[in-house]
C-alpha cells in the first residue's frame, strides 16, 4: 500500500529524520519488497544516502536486499521484516548470525512458540505485531491483490502487492450471484457463506488488538511492539500509539493499575472505528468468528476534528485545519503527546477573515477556535 502513499522525497526524508532525532525518536526505513532484478537498479545508492541522512535501521525481507544493504551499510542496523516469514528458532538464529539486529516475527505464531524462540535465541531482539490489520495471506505474502489488480483493468500498469502496491481486495464487499455456498468441486465440501446487513466478506479478518494482554506479551520475551498504520490518518496512529504507550507505562509502573484500566485502553481504541477485534494467532488458531467482519462500529468515525497549526496566546485563538465537521457548543478534547488531555466546549470560532462563524463544515477549512488552554503545532482536536 505504500506505493499509493505520498512518500518522502530525499529532502523530506532527511528533514524527517532530523526532526525525529531532535525529539528523541528513531527512524526505521522500510525496504521490504520482494525484489526483482530491476529493483536493484539504484538501490545501493539509495541505501548509501539513507546512511548519510542518519537513518537508524532498515527493515528488509528479501535475502538479496539484505545482503546488499549489509555490504553497502556495514554499520546500519538491519531488521528482518515480518514478510520474511520467520516462524521458528532455527530461522531466527540464522538471521541473527547473518547480521539482523532485530527480527519481526511472523504474525502466525502463538505465545508458546514466541517464548521458545526467545529461549533458543536469547540475544536476539524480538518484535511482534500487536495491533492492526491481519492480511489474508501468510505474513502478508498476498497474491489476491496481484491477480485482481492486474486483471480488472487490462490496460492499467501492473500492480505488485508485494512491491508496495496492495489494493486490499480482502477487505472489499462481494456479491455472490449464483449460490449461497462456496463448493470445492473435487471433494464436494461446502463452505457456507453468510450475508448480513453489512454485506458478505469472505476474506476479511478482524483487526488484531492485544492491549488487554500486555503482561503476556512481555512475559514471552517480546521487546518491541509493532502497530500496523499503513494508509491510516495521523489521528489513528497518534491515538493508537498513545493508548499502547500508556498501557505499557502503567504496567511497568504498577501492574495492578494496568489491570484496572484495561477496559479504558480498549474503549479508547474502539473509538477509532475498526469494529470488533481479535487476538490473532497468539492464543491459538483464529476461529471462523475471527474472520467475521461485521462492521460493528459502536462509535462515530468522526472523532478527528482538526489539527492545530498555530496558537496566539494574546488572543487565545488556535488556528486549525478542519478534518470533520464541528460547531459551536461541541465538547472537544485537546489530544497531545506527553501532556494531560484538555476538555472544553467550543464557545467561539472565526473563519480565515476573522468573521464569527457557528459551524466548520468544509474539509481542510482553516478556522480559529477560542481555547482556554495553550496548544502547540500538531496538537489534535477530537470530539470529547
């Protein structure tokens, strides 16, 4: 899906790395396509430029890409992508010996399997997915997208799902015209397909959510938690990461506090509109129910109201870019990093010409809102 995103130019990449480092954060660059011969053209130069920019690590899945990166950037950390399908301790040991500083394990592993990998290869940094989309393919190696994307429009450019161009057909709704059942011809086995008010979804797994199981994840030796955020909004990423950061900190500071707040963490994530969640493969193979996507969103998808661009302390007016409609009288919350969230009601707001308005209905509309607390650039305003 990254091929459809507004990816960084070299200048933007350098600026982003500098900005992240200034805020005490690391930047890992994803280079985990399954590379073909043509993909190697210019790759060495690209990796050299990443090293010069100060990137902290490269995430790789292809053995050839891994080998090239190791030779071009001997001092750069290399992390093995989940798409490399590392499912056992022997493979984990191989990649450690090859120079991988971290292995992002396949999503198809149980708690017991992860514990054994950590026991067998204790000096390896293990990372696992804990939240987000579950591909209808083994560790994301999807051919469904390739097939549909390349046959639906014969004259369109070839789209490679494993080259960053996934179109997510596993999440589409389908009509079944001829039968209510899917029948495997050779065996005659009937695979019943059901339709409800949300439609028929035959390949769509529920998103994973492990925020209620932080102690289990820590106990088996997982040292980094990975959150799926491809093509998501800045608000989704910020709110999801904040919820997990709070849960992890609470657990390490006071395990009992974490246990008492588990429902609160889960409720915060439910507001993001991903419907019902599953725990993936952690506690056993997913059941049929885990592949049922009902669209059961109990909360509004319109919580994300605006992003702060600037703030004038003299007038207490924040200039924001509108993302969803809000009006005078709406209760709002200022959502920000490393600070207490502030809640208030919108009592006054103005358009770009400083004229009073009562509603902000237009996408990307620039609005000034009267706030009774100081805010900074990139703070998020959401519905309280």
